[in-house]
């Protein structure tokens, strides 16, 4: 339960931090560890906010670093 609450808070902070861009796009990008966020959390977020979550995952620090450096 605490993990889900922390996760929802993190997604909310990302969404509110990017509010001007989201006002036009209605999409938030999340890049996270694989199997870290339950799909139902993302679906609930979209239902409650109308903002689509574009969710991508990584399974190692090396993959994360490569993707971040590539842009």
C-alpha cells in the first residue's frame, strides 16, 4: 500500500511539474524499473486526470544510462 501511494505521489509530481506542456499534449512520460508500477495505477491515473501515461521500462542501470544518454 505504501509503495502504491508513493508511486502515485511520484506520478502526480511528474504530471504537475510538466503542467504547461501537458496542457497541450495530455501525455506524461514515465521511465522506470520494469515491474515497478502496477498497470492498474497507470490506468487509474489516466481515468482520474485524463492524462495518458507513456510508460517505458529498463531492467538494468546500463540500459537506463544508454537510453538517457541517447536522449
